[in-house]
């Protein structure tokens, strides 16, 4: 799964660099569609799994992840949503801060990836292997469009090819690095039972991004086109991950 995370993001970034002009026209649709699928996975698989142990403590970490994402966006300026909340010329310092915020976001999302074996060993309809792939799918569906957005953004500010490659590599590594960090943390006694907490924090972050994007209009066509795209994403998520 770690290899899939790394190479999928890397390949998406490279392909975007090659076809960014054509892809940029479809960026709003891709973002809304992917966000709808992720929200579907959160509501139908990930959050139910999060609370399957009948522990109310997960709710606090879920809320914590939600708030953490709000704070991270003070750095990233909302690039996780598919657009930057900045206007005018962007300095190298601003670019670095944006990228640091994005990388921290990606790192934290990756922490639960390798901690499922500790937590999801109980018997239920969604076993630990399938749940791992559901969570991985949600992360990928979220991250791949963001990798494309990152490359389009770097191109829009006339970044050099070497800077694009460096930023893409760091972004591709950040989520797998979080996975290995999470696996390392749970070996300590204090964090030994934090698998569910890590998952809750990541879910809270994803929940903030998805709900915020659902209520934004990304299309020049307005609300109707946005609603159609979101509905298509929800139906796609239900069909693919409920079979």
C-alpha cells in the first residue's frame, strides 16, 4: 500500500505536467467528483468502522482532526481543496509555507495506513484487509487530484522544472512517511492503543475538506452542475465500494 501511495501520486504529478493545459479545464469537475466519493467512503465505511468499538473517545479525536485541518489551512491556504486562497504574486516564502502546510496534512493522513492490524482484528462485515483498502482508496482519491492541482499551481507561478520535481517528490513521500511514522509510534506503550485515535484525526481532516468543498461552487455553470457532479460521485462511491 505504501508503494501504491508513493508511485500513484508521483505518476499523477508527472502526467499532469505533460497535459496540464487540458487537465486544468476539467479540474473543478474532477475535484468535486473525487470529494463526493471520499465523503461517501467516510459516511458508509470509515466513520462506522471508527465507532464500531463503541467508544465515545473517537469523537473527540474526530473533532480534533477537524480543527487541526482548519489550522493547517492557515499555512496551506486551502490547496487541499483544489485552489489557493491567495491573489497576486506569490513569493518563495509564501510558496514554501503553503507547501509545508500541504505536506503536514499529507503526513498526518498517512499515519493510520500501517496501523490497521493492531485495531481492526475483530470480526465484522468489513474485515481488516478490506477496510485497509477502503481507507487507502479514500486517501488516493483525495490525494491524486491534489497532486495534479499542485503541479498546475506550480506551473501557474512559473516554477522551474527542478522545483516542480522536488516539490512533487516530497509530496509523494509525505503520506508514506506518515504511515511508517504511525507504525513506529504504536510500538511505544503510550501510543499502543492509538490506532483508532490516529484514524479519527485523519477522518476529521477529511471530513472538513469534503464538507467544505460540497458547499462550494467550483463550476462556472453554477449550483446545478455542481450538484450533478456531486451526486455522480456519491453514486459511484456507493456502487464501487458496496459491492
